[in-house]
C-alpha cells in the first residue's frame, strides 16, 4: 500500500467568537496555513502512479484559490472558520479525485493542526 501526499499553503484572515482566546480572536486577523492532502492506493502498473500528481496539483490549485488571501468568514460553505471546518472544506473539494484518505490543516505559528479522514472516518 502506498500513500502519496501533496502540500499547499495559503494565507487567510478570520475572526472567531466563543473561544477561550477571547477578544483577540474576535478581531479580524490573519494566519498562514499549510494543508496536506493524502491519497492511498496501489500504483497502476501501466503508469506507476497511485494518482497523477499533476491531476492533484490542478485540483489543489482550484481549492487554494478559494482560500488564499480571503476572509474565511465570508465563505458560506466553510461555516465557522476552524481547522476542523477547513479540513472538511478542502476534502469536499478534492474527493472527486478518488483515493483521498486524509486532509490535514496546519497552523504552525500556533503549533496546531487538524486531520480529517472523511465522513466514514
Ligand atoms: N477546536 C478548535 N478550537 C479552536 C480553534 C480551532 O480551529 N478548532 N481555533 C482557535 C484559534 O483560532 C487558534 O487557536 C488561533 O488563535 P488566534 O488567537 O487566532 O492566534 P494567535 O494570535 O495565538 O496566533 P498567531 O499566529 O501567533 O498570531 C481556538 N480554538
Ligand atoms: Zn485566528
């Protein structure tokens, strides 16, 4: 079994109410995020690939553009802009590729990350 991972970065702003961080979180502020997208499977004997990384790159670029330099609270389909919802949002937009096994979102400046394994978990 093989796992293949591609990462991307995006910079985005959000505001979050109801956290123990209080007022600072409620103000609009920005973060640098790092996402990791992992597919799992066996390489096709003809191509030697689980999934063509070029295909993955193309799909990733679409989702990256929906998040990069955006105010996340304005993205309706995202819901509250937590790491949990970001990982689900990215999953939902990449699942058509197939073989998706997990999506992780890292907020390194805060030493935080969240991994989503899909609705079947
Ligand atoms: N279950 C979750 N809990 C919390 C989340 C989350 O995504 N899921 N997010 C937060 C905060 O947004 C997060 O901890 C960052 O805090 P924030 O005040 O935005 O960031 P800092 O000022 O500490 O970070 P810098 O990057 O250093 O400015 C809380 N809970
Ligand atoms: Zn924040």
